[in-house]
C-alpha cells in the first residue's frame, strides 16, 4: 500500500501587483503547482501585496490581472491577507 505524500508550498507576496513582475511570477508558479496531485498551496498577501486582491481592478495596458489569478488560485488553494 503506497501513501500519497502531500507537498506544501507557501507564497508570501509583499509587492504591489503592478510595477514589477514578482507578484505575477509568484501567482503564475502557484497556479501551475496547484494543478499537481498531492500539492497544497497557500498564498499570504502582506503589505502592498494585499492590493493583488482588490476587486474590480482596472488593469494597466499590457499587464495581467492579479485579481483573476488569485480568484482562480483560491478555488484550489488558500489565500490569506
């Protein structure tokens, strides 16, 4: 009998959602990891990172929408501020 091992990941996002790519890269990686079986994702938004969760964001031209990425992730992982 084999046991399924769970791998836990914690992402701490403390940068504003727009202006640099760190929040985008963290959310993109988390969204890809959460698809793997036996993986549990937690995202903690801290400081300017809480702005990633603002509803109804007006995304600057050429940028991703951090709110949509977080919503998708929250359906399969955990998001806390």
